[in-house]
């Protein structure tokens, strides 16, 4: 999927751990890990809103579209 999730980048910028985000947003570590790894098939707007609120960012800071060629290059395919 050419939608890249940059959650790890935002966590690093905010000097926040995945555990802290999980506690503050009220989402399980497992679900955040799925989102962070890019394996999520969907994300609820309410979840995205809470993550943005806690990380003080915009949805576009977390989600990025890449064309197939860029995506394959990023994934090493």
C-alpha cells in the first residue's frame, strides 16, 4: 500500500515512547504497533484525531502518499 505511516518520526520528534502514546491515547500497544509498522488496513478518524491531539500534529504529519515506484524503492523491492 503506498500510504506510509510516519508515526515513528513524530514520536521521535516529540521524544515520546509508543508506550506513553498508548497510555495517553487509550489505544493498545498492539494496535499502535500495527499502525506504526504500516500493516494497518484502516484507521478510524477518532483514533487519528486523538493521536494528533497528543502529538500536537496534523494528519498529514502522520500519513504520506507515495506512488508505487517510490513505495517499492522504500520497501526494498
